[in-house]
C-alpha cells in the first residue's frame, strides 16, 4: 500500500508541474510550442493515477 501511495503522489506532483508549465504557456509567459499540449499530459497523468488507485497496484 505504501508504494502505491508514493507512486500516485509522484504522478500527482508531475501533473502539477506540467499544469504550471501549461498555464505559463497559455498566459504567454513562454512561447515554446512544445508546451501547447501539456493539458493532455496532465489529463493522462490523472488517468494513470486514478487507474492505479482503482486497481490497487502500480
């Protein structure tokens, strides 16, 4: 159970970082087009974390 917690928590932390980068892109603070699709990355990380929680394993 402990490993699952840290896996999901790490996934959440990555999603937060990606969301912050995406928000900076949307607000125009960065113009790097690679960040334009980070909203999809954030969603995928959420799906991965939720799936791990539902299955009870990584």
